[in-house]
C-alpha cells in the first residue's frame, strides 16, 4: 500500500514537471509574437520623400534690429536658402482645392543665409498648396503657429523659440494643377507681376526681415 501511494506521488510530480517544461514553449510563443509586432511597426515606418526648393532674393525691409541687424546693415543685400517639403505627408484639409500639410514628423526643412547668420527651421513646417480659380498660392510657415506643436527655429545652431517664417507666393490660376504637393515643383514666374512674392522672418522680440524673392527652383535633396 505504501509503495502504491509513493508511486502515485511520483506520477503526480512527473505531471507537474511536464507542465513546467511546457513553459519555455509558451515564452517562445510570446517572444515570437513580440518580434512579429516589432517587425510590423518597423515596416510601417516610411522614409521621407523630400522636395527641396532653392530660393534667392533680397532683403526688402527691416523692422527694428533683428539679430542685431538694421536696414543700413543688410537692406538690399542678397539672401539664399532652401524650403523642403515631404511628399509622404498627408493632406489634413478636406477642401479639394486647398491642400494643407503639417510636417509633424520633422521631415520638412528651412534654411536661410542672411547678414552673416544661418537660420534653420524646426523641421515641422506647414505647407499649403491652393489651386483656386482666381489664382494659385504656395505657402510655407514655420516656428510657433498658434497650436500645440513645438516648432523651434535656430540661428547659427542656437534655439530661437519665438522666431517664425512665413512664405506666400501667388501666381496665375494655371500655375498649380491640384492641391497636391507637386513633384516636380513648377518654378513661378517672378517677372511682370504687380504684387510682390515676399516672405518674412520675424524674431518677434527684436524685429524682423521682409524678403523679396527673385528665384525659387527645385534642386537635389
């Protein structure tokens, strides 16, 4: 009787050990699921598909002394730089004639060389392409935009949290063919227009620059 009882205990213990051995198999299943999820997340990441526009122009006006520069120092001088937008950023606007693209992932870009300084964007500009019957408009805004997104521009590599830039270019009604971000970008004709194609760079604490463009062409990323 004693040996029968002992055999029963050993048999039960053997079942317990067998259940424990199955544990690593369960862990392996969990690890496999985790790896699969990670791979799926990785596959969902999309590389930027950037369009880079090179611009040139002049400093048209200067308000106060932004970056320690006044009109006497930089008025009429040349400026160069780039605007970058990402074709993979989705249109957030339902209007079929007005596309608005918020580069929240940081795949946009802005640079400007002015008065011995280099200004760079936050990487999170808002671009807009408006294909209207009265005329077509391209807008590019960076820096604080009255929303919850932090867009910090830089001057010579140092954060300038209050700085903003605003670009607006209007051309004839057949300049843009849709509200999509274009590729290739159709370079606007800056000659023969009564209204200026300008953009501003504002420090919002020391004044700002109003710039007049004379060229905006697509270049290599």
